[in-house]
């Protein structure tokens, strides 16, 4: 590697939190909903899963990201064919904070 290359994308911090959310009904095929999670940064990489047992039948978490400081956005898909509400309760959030931005496009 040339001496002018700065390594980016290494994980600086990894932590989990388990806040309680009460999502709204998903009446169509998908719904994007926001939740307050103090301390999240827009540069954080998140992975969200329901941590209270079985999720509501037909509901899938398809995407999640930090849309603003302290605001987590979760996209729920509804494959049930009728209105369904994602389970209320604790959602496990895995958070990665990288060392140096932007994150590299290539793995090498």
C-alpha cells in the first residue's frame, strides 16, 4: 500500500442496545417508521431484529438505518396480504461505528 493511503472502514466500536418500540400497523406491502434511539449517529451501521419472541406473522424487517442523529428508521414489509402490526416490545440493535470515513468501496 502506498504510504499516502489511509485505512478506512475498520470497526472502531461495536455495541448493542435493546430499546422498546411500539410500531404502527403496516396496511400495504411496506411501511417505513422512525424511532428515537438517543446516541445513534448518522454514520452508524445498524442491524435490527425483534428481541421479544416471535414477530407478527407476515411482518419482516427489510431495512434499517440511522436517518438523523438519534433517529432509527426501520422498514417493515407485510407479506400477509392483510393489515398487520409489527410486534411491540424490545428490538435488538447491533451498532457498528467505523474508524475513518468514507467506508471503502472495495474489500482490498
